[in-house]
């Protein structure tokens, strides 16, 4: 191996290629199959992992023709093969490559985080020794340094309950962040980058996911936002140390509580290993859950029941609920039933024995509900969703949910919202596959997606009523729907159900329900775009596009193109927009043709193809006028305003802006109204109307903040900074541009970042700091070159030249001006004359 580079899992297009690359890695390592198996067994044993793969399992993992693998085994294989050259980033790259080729990365990217602690138990039982260690090492003594505690142990041992209880004991907490990392959930483990993005967003910062496996910048951002706070992070159900490490903020005052079934190797972390309850703790739990008289009458049998279920807290809670629910059964009856279950189950698993007994004791209605709930693909659910799955009335379902909660078969993370322990979900799903025909399970899931689709449509009708005609008309839900009271309430519902909505869309695409996937993509497009949930939008729109019939594929491609546009993937955006336009034109879908023309025009504008871009906009206006859509006309007009201003056609741009604003105020599209005001401000700047420009920009800022359009706010701040700088208000201008630059970086908008840097460079020149101005322009140039934006490149060269003149370097300034002149000439913008004049003056 010395002197060679290990094969990397890059640019893979399918499982066959992934398997081939993995086999290449084994050949490269020179490790035999026997040695590979030995290393994996040794590593898992050292980490305390109970699941030890057989030699045949490891061997078959590396054979051709495999369509699915255990991702954790893949990771262990890679780590063992790279043992002589350890590289955790390389290991993480293999994990993500596997997720991508199997489609699992979509699930991994959809995460649900919260900023509140889950409810604590009314009475917490046992673990006095562990809590004493926690209080001594974490909660007492005024520790300021970062604290990381890992609680590991087998399934059902009470790890989550412990860290939740401990978090409730932590005094003076300013900030809570909690997430289920789904390490042993039927769904794929949560991707660390998606969790970081969700945490940062929850703290009020809009971000977009960045490509690659290096989460350093995201982790640093989280640490920055938590600095100076007493924070507690609950990272529940972790799959591996690699999943957790990026989520550790490492700032003073932070306490991170982690649970995992594995022993995690996290440097500096305190490890607490949980085992089953002691006999005394088991007796205490039973005494708190079962009427004392029943236990006192037969204490020996109660103790034997605890032993039969391995003295595991989850199993004990399930048995206690069963005992209380069946007063006609004696404790001996319960014990004999547990013993019988232990004989008949294939696995001698205490939790499964307890689950089997609890399940057997349920009424048919309770059992049906539990099996149906296992079909829910999201994070949690409310009573309405549960009723839809079970095809039952909400009042009846509410009662059934309460019973399942009392029997420890469900958990309640917050009022009105329920979730299933992953072990309960797996068991219920297995019962469903055994007892319910596939047609019944499919019908239940279809009802659920119908419900979420209808509810999303109702919410979006309140959130963006001006676009109602652009969204699909869907059948009402089988349960009565109440529309949100206002836009804020609609947004709150969408945020609460976002993970469920996206997860249902992904599952619908997988289960051959293309219409549902397409509808959810189409309905949620505006919300996901406005709110900056670009990662969710990308996976949802991409899945919908993959399964959509050709007639509706164009809609999903246009939505996907907008996500690519926001993320700076202009090449990908151009490809999907072009296909969307072809489909819309062939099918005669005028609305989608307008949308594709406008979006494709934006990409053409970005690369400097102004004539083609304008042609697209005017064609869109022609079609929208023909079909009588004022809103579509206004959207196209707004882009004409922006491009006409750039080309120096200021009077035309101003008139178009006035016309556009009139239409937008009729339709109620506040988002585009704010953008158009910013465009009018730019026209006023070019016409020398500085006060009017500033007023327009400030109004645009106000509207952007009102509707939560963070990107629009950034652009308007840049325009306001330009106007203030031209008016001589240097410090207010600097504050505006600094905030704009911050927003641009937070939302990962590289276009806005380049623009803000160029304006900041101009302001530094005005303020007499040419060296700083030059640095800003060079930073802008690097981004503009990366994006392929000729206009901002030209402005960077022009700004650099002005700074160089002030620094006394006329020769270098001339070189920059020549570069700028070539670009402005090619674009045919009015700056070409200005640059030519400067160049002539310097050459004289």
C-alpha cells in the first residue's frame, strides 16, 4: 500500500459501481477476508457492540450482485481496510456515498430538531448512582468548560429517559437543542450536516447545505451562536462517533448529552454505561405503576416477572401497563404468559417478550392503531394523522392514543404530538406485515398522504393566496380540516409538519404513488423556497421529478431548478429549466411554460446572455397576457426591470417597475413587490435620485422582513448601502453592507456575497481606505469567477482599478481596466464607456 492512494467513493452512479469500488479498496489494502472479519469483530467488541457479524456475512458483503447492504457493516469494513492509514473523513465519505447510491441520503437529510426538552416522567425511577455521577461531574461546581456525556447501553435500558431527566435538572439553561439521530431507527440515520443546518436555523440563522463531508464551517457556526449561553444539546440514538463529532459545539457552558447502543469513542467525553435495573429499582418501578395491594400479595412473583423481562425499564413499563389493564389476571398469570412468550419467540429478547405480551393484551382497535402508526414515515404525529391511518374517528383515536401512552407503547414529546420508540415501531411494523395484507397497509399510507396533501393545500392557500391557481386542486381529507387563522398560523403549521410532509413525499415516490409525490412537491414549493429549506426542497423535488409522468414532470423540474439556482448550481439549473420548457411547450401548459421561460431567463442573465434572457422574459409576458394572468405578467416584468436597468435603459426600466408594482399590489404578492421595489431603487440610483433610491430600498427591506424573505432582505440592504454611500453617510452605509454580507453568507447565496463585497470595496475607496477596498474587490472577483458571472467580474476589475489608482499603482490599474473593458463591451452595458474614459486618462 505504501505510496499508493486508496480508492475513493466518488462519482458513483449505482450499487454495482459502489460494490466494485469497495472491492477495489480491499484489494488495495491487501487484507484477506479472514483478517478483515477478525478486525471487524475486534473493533466491535472493543466498542461494546453486541451485533458481531459472521464470517460469511462479511464475505458476502464484498461479493458482486448485492443490491442492499447494512450501512454500519460497510463503515466497519472501510474502517478495517483503512486501519493502517486511518482517516475518519474518508470513512464518512464512504458512508455518504452508500447513502447516495441507495437513495438513503434523502432520508438522512430530512431531520426534525426542537428547541425544547421532551417532557420528563412524572416520577423518575432508579439510576441514583448514575445521577449522582452526573451531578458531581456536570451539574455542580460551576463548570464552564464544554461537557460531553455519552450514555450507552442495550436497547430498552432507559438511556433517553435518563438524559431527558438529567437535562431537566440542569440549572440556568439558556438554550436547548434536541434531535433523534435515528441510529437504530428503521429509517436511515440522520446526516450530521443536515442536523447542523437545522440547529443553526433553529437559532435564527438561515443556511443552505454545502456539498462535501467537511462540516467544520457548520460546527464553527453552531459554536458561534451558542457562545456565551448555557446550552444543553440532546443527541439521542446516535449511530456512531462519526455521526456525533460534527455536532459538538465545543464552547464554554455547553452540555452535550448523547445516547447510543454502542460505545462511542469521543475524546474528552465522560462515558456512563447503563445496565438493567437492579432488583430494588425494578421493584420500585413496579410499585409506582401497579396498585400496591397486588404486589404485596405476591412479591416473589413480581420479582420473577422483573427477572423474566431482564429487568429492562422499557420492558418493565410495558408489563406494568399490561398488569394494570387486566385486573382479572393474577401476577402468576402474567408470569406464565411471559415464560410462554419466551419459549415461542425466535429470539430470547426481553423487550420483544414484553412487547409481545403487551400487544396480545390490546383490544383489536388498539392493535390496529399501533400497526398503522408504524407506517408513518415522519418524526411524530398528531391525533388527526393517527385517525387517518386507522380510518377511525378523531375522538375514538384520541382515547386509543391515551391508552397506548398509558401502556408505554407511545411517547408524548410535546402536548398533542406522539412518537414511537424505535423498538416499538419495529415490532409494530413486523406485526403489520404478518397480520395486514399489503393492500390494507398501502391504503392506510395512501390515506395519510392524502391527508397531509389536503392539509398542506389548505395551509398554502392562507400562506400564499395569490398563487392558489398555480397549485393543484386536491381532494379534501377524510377528517375535517380547519384552515389556519392567518399567514403566521399557516407558517407555524408548515414548520411543525415539514419533516412529515417531506417524508411522505419521499415515501410516496418510493411506493409508486407518483401523483402524491408530485402534488406535495408542487404545493410546498413556495413555502420551502421562501423559508430557505433548500435541502428539503432538493430531495422532495428530485424524487417527484424521478417518478412524475411526463405531463407533470416539468413542474417538478422547475421547482428543482429554483433550488439549484439558490444553491449556485447554475449549470444544473439551466439543464432542468430547459427540459421543463420543452415539456411545457409540447404539452401546451402555458403557466409552466411561463415559469420555465422566466427561470431559464434568469440563468441566461447570470452568464451574460442578455439578449436571450430578455427574449425569454418578453415571450413570457406575451403568453401571460394571452391567458390573462396578471401575476405571471408581473413576475416576468420584474425581471425586465432589472435587466433594462443593467443595460442602461433607465426610463424604460422605471416605467416597467411602476407597471409591475401596480399589478403586484392587485395580486397581493408581497415577496415580488419587495424585490421590485429594490429594482426600482437601483433605477433611481442610476438616474441620480439618491433619496428616492434610499426610500425604495428601505421599503423593500421592511417587506422582506415582513414576509421572511432573507435573501430579498440581503439584496435590499446592499442597495440601501449603495444609496447611503452615495449620499456620504459612510458609517450607516457600512452597517447596511456588513449586515447584507452576513446574510448572504448565512443563506449561502454566493451571488449576493459577491455583490456585497464589490459594494463594500467601493465604499472603502470612498472612505479613503483603498487597500481594504482592493481586498474586497478581489474577494468578489474570486466568487464571480467561480459562479461564471461576467458582470460582477467586470465590476470587480473596475473597483480594483480605482483602488490601485489611489494606491499609486497606475500600471496595475490599467491592466484591471482593460480586463473590465473587455467584459463590459461584451455585455454591452453603459459601464464600458466609463471604463474606456478612465483607461484613456491613465494612458495619457
